[in-house]
């Protein structure tokens, strides 16, 4: 069983990578968007800091630069697009060919996501290096933080993937999910720390961000590498991430059974 | 051995109803109306292992909906369905590994990469051992003449080439059950024949059960001894193709070539068509011998043939008779996904 899954992941990964190579221009355009957004936020916050005498909350220009540049890479590693695609699959009937094969569509989506990340990291990392040189961020992490970063990002990816895949399944009930997706993205921008570091939010905003999984999808690995978390807080973060992943798995499992029962398999 | 069993299989879709116009669109925001459409109603049939059965019916009759329930894509609203001992809708891996569904316009091929890569993808998904996979690919390449196509990206293939590859990729795991929904749709005559020959050969060598829908009667005549006829979601006929012709066509067609042109044969039988010195007549089956005898005795006949009517005509007659029995029912293609 595990050998079969290993073969599937290896083979499909290579094939998805080959498909991505066919869409080089599209990949680059997507990446420009992914890079531009955090750079714009960074420039805005640097301007705010400058007018406030060099600091915003507990961030100065160097740490703001570090935050947004690390966040850019972490966001790239953890984002997924399947909630935007699911509605189309349901409406057009393109799910049909996936459902008659003995592989849960979840696996195919996760492999496709990983293939995209590997290919695009080859561009994201040099671009980050260039921006690093330009904005001169301040970052002095301890070695254990670098070690903890890998699992933190991997778990953040899984929390986000399970959460967004569960949300995507609402496409089986709601014909057009784009409004719902936009609402989710608006919450994510504020509560995951994408628009601003969570410590800059009002205290009630911070409380909401800490109670929901958003922070663990993005801000947590960034705060970890910036040395803003104690080892105890990091361990606590890992455990909460694992808890959310378990909950996400359960949700996908339960919702999938009901969602696919509603599927009307439109199209020939 | 029975491989497919349907017992009162029913699928009802709930579809929104809205009158045209902006005002009605606004009203529908507050008062949503729906109606139930019975796409498949109380369908019962069984298929034995190794059978090739044609599934016939006009657009919107319920053929594709039935195939989707049999392959596990749709959950039946009512009734029982069993394929190879599995409840299809549960979509267990062991079930999905033994069936395939080929739909004319939907594909398992990956659009942007060579065909061989799609084969490799299905090898992994179905967990096929490399030697068995290679052997199957070799067989499919030979039978479907795919050697030149394997390294071409799918998007560069013609429709016929793509369909051959679709059929091949769907059979890599050597399924025991084939659900073929319009597999020759849009193909030229040569390509249709090739697909047809291949399906017959696959059935012969593997003993697979095949349930086939097609609008091309040539497919059905060439492959299927038995047919199921469905209309408005209800099964109208289940039996041998010959029996269908016998039951629903009480007429024979007589084609006469005469030495002279413009002969009036309406005294002998109903004239269907006249072209030059060739006249096509239709006669009640029981009068065929007598009419033929009179024609040969009275007229300067060069050639005379007696034929069953084309199968298309027979099928049309089945639907017409059903409509006469059930004049209130109307087809609702749009409501049937």
C-alpha cells in the first residue's frame, strides 16, 4: 500500500512537473503577483514607520523588511488554488474522470501543488535574494530556529491545504463559490499576518487570529525564524498545527462522503 | 455469472425552475422553485460476464445517467445496483480497478504532455506491475496502431487519434467491465471500424463485459447481440437485436430493379422510394412471399431483394410506439445532466 502511494506520488509529481513546464509564462505571471503583493505591503509599512519616527509597534525598518520577505517565501510554500478550481470541476463535470480512478482527488491536488512549488521556488528564491539585498532586512536567527522552520512550514502547508480543500467542497452545495472564497481570502489577509504582522493588530484582532488556524498557516513560521517565539511557544505552535491538521483530515473525510453523494456528474 | 445487476434503479434530479425575465430572476431570489425530473425510472436488467450489450435511446433518455450510476459517479435515488458484487457508489478501490468508463468527450489523457506520459500516470494510479503494463501497452499499440502517437502531445492529435488513445489509456489496467459512452462519436468511418474491431477483440481475448451506448447503429449491429432500449428513463426493450427487429418491425423492405422506368407499383405494396428503374416497397411481413411472387410474375424484374428495415428505423418505431402509448411524456434533455 505504502509502496503504491510512493510510486503514485513519484510518478504523478514528475508528470505534473512536465505539465508545468508547458506553462512557463503562466507560472512566471503568477509569481510576479505573488512577489508584488508583499513588496507593496512592505513599502507601505516602511513609509508608515518612517512617518512614525522609524518604528511601527515592535517593528523597525529592518525587521519589517525581514517579516515581509520571509512571509513572501512562506506564503509561496503554503498557498493553494484548489478552492478556486473546485467550483469549475463540479459545474463542468470535469470531476468525472478523476472520480472513476482509484485515487482520491485530494492526493492529485496535493501532488500538483507540490510540483508547482518546486518549479516556482527556482524563481522565488533568487528573487527573494535580490529583494533581500535591496531592502537590507535585519535577521539573526539561532540554529534551532532554522531547524524548526522546515517542519513549521510543512505543517503550515498541510493546515492550509486541508482547510482550503474542505472549504472547496462547499462547491458541491453552492454553485458559485467565488464570493465565499473572496470572503475567506479577506479574513486570511488580516488574520494570517499577510497584510500586517499580527502583533500590529488590535488586541481583539490578535485574539481572533490566535483562536483560528490562519496564523498557523503563515505568520507562525515567520515569527519563528525572526526569533519572536520561545521554544515553548514553538512547540505549542507545532502541537496546535497538528491538531488542526487532524481536524482538517476529519472534515475532508466526512464532508467528502456527503459532497460526492450530491455530485450530479454533469456533462457527457 | 452475473456481473451487473440493476433492480428498480432510479435517479431523480431536482432542478431549479424559473420563468424568464428580470422580474422572475429577482423573485427567484426569495422564492426558489424546483421540480423533480426522473432521469431513470425503475430500470431492471442483468448482464452476464463477457456479454457485449448495446444501450440505445435518444438524447436525454437516461443512458448516460445509468452508466454514471453503474460506474459509481452518481448515487441512485432508489433501487439497487451491483457491479462485480460491489455497490458502485462506494467507489472502493478494488471496484474502480476493475472497471473503466470511456465517455466520448471527456478524457483521462493529460492534454499538454505526450500520450506515453498519460499511460505512465495510469500505470501508477492503478498500481500496475511493470511487466504486465508493458505487455498491455504493446498489445494496445499493436491493435490500435498507436506506435506513431505515443510521443506526441495529446493536444496535437486529431480527434480520431485522441479517441484511440483514450480507449487505450482506459484499458491499461485490463478492466473486467467496460462502460463505453459514445466511443466513436465524431469519428470517420475507418476509425469507427477500427475502434469497433478493437472492442470486439478485447472482449474476445479478455472476456470483459461491455455496455455500450452509441448513436451509430453500425456499432451496435457489429458488436451487440443483445440490446437495451431506454426512453424517458424507462426500459422499453431488453433482448436480442434480431428480436427487436421482429417485434417492432412488422414490415419488410422489397427493392426491385425493373427493365422499364416509371412503373406504378402501388397496387402491389406501399411505395417508399423510386429512383430511375429502382423501386423500394414496404410490405407487411406476412405478405412478403405473395407480393414477391406477384412482382416476379407480372413485371420485367432484373433484380429483387428482400431486407429487414434499417435498424435506425426500427429504433425510431420503438420510440414512436412508446410515445403513442404515453402521449403526455416529453423529453427533457436539458434537465438531465
